[in-house]
């Protein structure tokens, strides 16, 4: 039996609420805003995925804290 696994980072806003996630896949890093039905894209590196997620947050939002789960 094989168990598929992936790595996910949860992005927390300044008030501690979840603002999004980044999931590592064989194709890259997928950024998704919390509550969205689709991802905002797949990116080649974690840093680019973080920047993309932050860019899709409301104007003036602080840089999220990313925690691996």
C-alpha cells in the first residue's frame, strides 16, 4: 500500500486567521487564498508562491506568517 503525501504551508494573517495555503506538488508550489474555489497559480519556487499569495491579499495587508503542516 502506497500513501501519497504532500507538504502544505498555511499562511496566517496579522490577526492569526488563515489567509491562504501553499502546497508543494511535483509541478511546483500551488498558492490558494483562503475560501477560494480555485488556486491563484502554480509557481516554480516557494518564494514566488509566497509573493503571489501576498499580492492577492487586500491592499495594505501585512506579510503572512507561513507554517508548515
